[in-house]
């Protein structure tokens, strides 16, 4: 029950969905991390409303990031390019 209350408290600290911006992505990611770290038994105590709220927040962030990336691509006079592949120096 303790983790479920933690989820509720974390969600209660966020603004309404209309006011969620990408600056809240870290906080929303932390809530997801707490939820994903719970056992199935613990997850049973998380309300359906809280889980639905978390999913709505995650979708809002995803949509905002897609819009931002789309705008960056649109505003780039050279067109969009594929992201550069980053290699792990330690694996060499």
C-alpha cells in the first residue's frame, strides 16, 4: 500500500494535464520507474484512476516531443536527417 500512496502523492504534485509540458518529463518518468519497480501484488493497490492519469501524462509528453521534433524538422532548411549513431567507446 505504501508504494501505491507514493504514486498518488507524486501524481498529486503535478499540474493538471492541460498544463503538462516536456519540463515535467523527468518527474513523469520517475513515477513510471516507481510503478514499474513494484511487484504485481503492490501494483494491485494502485488505483485505476492513478494509472490512467500516469498514462495520460506519458502520452501528453510523447505528443509534445513529437510536435517539437516535427517542428525542428520542418524548420530545418536542409531537411531532416537520421540521428547519428553513437558508439560506446568502452566496447572497443
